[in-house]
C-alpha cells in the first residue's frame, strides 16, 4: 500500500520552517591562528575540536529539582 505523495512531502517538511534540527558546525581559526571545529547539538551542548587532538566540551545540563517523599505505614 503506497502512501499519498502529497502527504509524504508534508511529513518531510515538518520543522523546516521554524528551526533547523540536527547539529550545527562552525569551523575557523582562533586568536593564535590554530584551526578549530565547534559542533553544537540540538540541546545546546558544544564540542570544540582543536589542533593537537584537544577537545573542549560544554554541556548544558537541565536544572533538576529534588522532591522528597515519605511513606507511612497503615
């Protein structure tokens, strides 16, 4: 059973209007003239690969809230 081509095209275009999904890559040179490549994922975490096999990682962890519960025996 084949799907409707118009419906398939509509499904392929979801999310392409507002924000591009997937990783964003930025390449360039730093102040010292060394090359770098920064990759930012959808959650905002960034991995920067630098010359000499070095990597810098910036992780944007969500804020967590701890909730305590007590159990009462009846």
